[in-house]
C-alpha cells in the first residue's frame, strides 16, 4: 500500500484489509500480534498541509482510536459496551485491558500529507487479551440483553465512515469540534500519574492540547504537555515514562 498510494489520483482512497498479519507492527518498533478474529486494516488518506488537521497531524491517531470506539458504541443497543480510548493510540476495555491500537505514518509531499493509518482491534479473538464480542457476551449476561456478536467485516467500514466524519468536523471546527466526543470515551479523566519513574513527581491528567499532546498538571509547575513520541503510558502502574 505504501508504493501504491503515490500512484493513485489524490481524491481516491485506498484500504488494505488482512485476515491475519505475519509482521504486524506497533509504536516504537513493538511487535503487533494479529490472530484471526482481529479487524486489521491499513488506510491511506491525504490531508492538505494548510488545514486544521494538516497543522495538527498527531491528532490523527486520536481520531482513529475514537472512530474504532464509536464504530461499536454508535450502533443502537451497543452504546454501553465499555470500549474506550487511551492516549495516544490505544483502544481499551474500560481502563483494564487493551483491545486494539493505531499506528500512523505520514509523508509530506509538496503541500499534501500522505497518511498511512494502520489499525487493529480484537473483534472475535479472546487472545492475547480480550475482544469486543467477549464484552458483548459479558454485557448480555449482566444486563439480560441479547445483543448479537459483531464482525470485522461490519466494524472496519463503520470505523472508516466514522473517521471520515470526524476528519470533516475537525477540518471545519478544529480540535474543539471533536474533543468532547473524545473525552466522553477516554480512560484518563481525573487520573493521577507519576512522571518519569515510580518515585517521580505526581501529576494529574488535564486533557489534550490543541496539537494532540497530553496535558498534565504537576503541583507547583502548572500545566505541561507530554509528547507521545518520546514517552509511553504504562496504565498498569499509572506512569508516564520516557521510552
């Protein structure tokens, strides 16, 4: 898809869908496990440099994570399935377990960003963590409901459709057009973290700034932004640590 994207007309989109990957990649060179049952895609889009999103490219991974969550939670009856977004690029079950992730690569050619978006999320595979259909089964049992299991074939196009709408809104209104929807589903509200190490300074997560970086409030120091490229977020230990 990387070679093809430069040969297509700019107005034409391109998506590759895999049933299983053998060389899946995550952020920072991590390996991404891709068993059968995952929704696995690479999507090519173009974004003008001189646009709201072109000036804030780090936001794309947040929009994709949100689109995955909304692809499920916008289906009538599925609104309370506890799927959430974790900064900067993960999809979670509550704040407990990773269900999926997003990887974005961008190339600037003249005044156009060519963006390759890889996303994978567990739909019908309980390993290596948990999957969306497990959450639906759990919800049905606890709430006495009969929601049907979902498929990757359904959720991949829903994700792309939601993403297109989110990009349109962002281009028109900027970050504030989408952040209320993002915060509705994110796992970090009011969370306390430690910076750098388990003995590091305590900070509170405030939100996301206009460029998609995490804002933390360290007592006595005010609000600072944390860049995703130099840091990882260890949910289990509530740590923001340099990679």
